[in-house]
C-alpha cells in the first residue's frame, strides 16, 4: 500500500519532487549504460551478501561510482550556536506519537538547537558548548547526551538534556565535569535492552573509550561516574539499542565491535559513525517468527562530505553516498557532523534519515536525506522501520491517506 501524509509543508513537497526526479534520472542513466553494453551491463554483485573471508571488506562491493542522493531539506544554523569554523554535532529525536513533530538537533560552540523536521521551524534551544551529541530513549523518554570536550580547560562536561514530548523544550537533567571527558570527540548512549530503565553510554577519546555510569535521580537519568579509558583510541561510537553492543571508530580508521574488539572494517577516511536499525520481513516458511533486526553503520568522510554504509553484522562496506544538489539546496562538499536516525520522521523520512552538517562561507547548516533513498541507490532491501523508543515495528502513520489506485 502506498501512503502519503495528509499534511505537507511546501518546503518538503519541493524536496520530494527533487528527490524523485533525481532518482528517476539516475535510474535512466543506468538503463542507458546497460543497454549500450558498457561496463555496467553485468548484473552487480549482491551488496548485502557478506561473510566471504577472501574478500577485502575495506574494498566494498563492485561499484563504478559513488551513488548520488539529492538533499531534501537543509537547516541553516545561527552563527551564535555554530560559527562556521568550529566542529559541531547533530542528532535526531523521534516524537512518541506524531511523526511530523520529530526534530533534528545541531549543537556547536555555544548551544544546542532543535528544528522540526517537516516544517523547519525552530523547536527549542539551550546554551552550552556541544562538541559531540547522541540521543537515547530511557524509561520511555528521550534525552540528548551532549559532550563539551573542555579543550580550553582540560575538564570536559557531559550533560543529559531532556526533550519534552509535548513542546520539544530542552531541560538539563544532569551534568558532570570530569577530566576523563577532556578532548573527547564522540559520545554514544542507549537504553540497556537487558535492564529496563538502565543506560549504556561511552565517550570516545584518544585515550580509549570512557564508560559513563548513568543512574536514576528523581526519576530521570543522571551521570554518576566514569571509568578509566579502555581499548583502542577512538574518534566516535554508536550503540545498537536492540543488543546493547557498542561500535567504535578508531583513530586508525578501524570499525570495531566493543572498545577493544577485532576490526570489522577499515576505512580510508572517516570522522564520525552512526547506526540504522531495520526489521526484515519474517521468512515465508515461518510467518509467526519475530523478524530479525538488521544493523547498518554509516560513516562520514569529513573532507568530502560523503557517507559510507556498512553492515553491522559483517563489517562489509555496502556502498558510498554523495549528497548532491537539488532544486532548492546545494550539494554537500564537506562534512562536520553526522546523524543517523531510524525512526519515522514523517513524509519521505518514514523509514529514517541521514543528516550531514557542513560549514562554509555562508555559515553552517545541516542537510538531510531519507534512508529509503540511500537504500534504493545502494540496492539494499527496503525493510520495515523500527520505533526508536520501544524497538517495535513502526505503526502505520495515522495521519496518512491512501493514494493507491483502485479498480472499479
């Protein structure tokens, strides 16, 4: 069944048109190449099939070019928060009931701001430096974990910021200053799947991974302590909320499962990683079996602004995406921040989204593309979405209308 949201902003409609046109032109280009008997004529290898020990996983699948996905939305950032020169961070927050009220987050040298994904309106902002950012759902509520690396003072600060389900306002739930956070470059957090209400959190540093102890105080998560750094030097991390496993991007460009686990993959250049969860359809011969969860990792190349997609199970590189120009927005030529969201954010973002933050002469901004466009261009299965708050299959959007043709 094809559905479309009953309410769309003009900005989003223009983005959808641009996305569909660009994907259609790309598809025509591939058909022309194959019809002409060129190098694309051979059927491509299945990019999802992995596990071949003889293949160099860092090489990725046989691809003749970087896949292109046009930018659908772009959010310009206030220079008071991101000055266009310093690094900044991004993330997604999923609304518990209204997909079109979800927000994209961006933090910089002097604040954190949230934009409603569909309308582009500013939802909320709060002061305080943010060098790294992640969003976790704990006890049914959503929280932003915001890291101030304390580069100037040698003392870093980790804040847990609650995001209100009603008006998307921000409020500081907890904060901890600690030398262990100093010069941290990444933070990751998720609810513990084995202990409801508990939290798994790490800060990635050049000294290794710092495990963050998070307790409950007055009914909300609170940072209570830290561990000594362990494992290999790390740039960034991402946690699979379905399993509690943490993935780390090392300073040697390796992607590891766990702070000191074996390398799943080795990238040429990356500065941040994120994680996408999907639930494939249950096997036809066992329709009652619960669907498995597929994990995809995404990695940002800061110098080019391109995003690589990896299998979280095997480490195989499934392809690379370039965020290209659309009717309304310029291409992304470099990247300063990465966010991967697998929730339903409304309209073309029903199956999740990827955001890349970049800076330039015109300031800083965050560009967003839908995950289903990424999956389509890389030949990945368009699997069912997963609700970030409870990790259950996404429900049909109640604010949707059926536009499927009917027979008389």
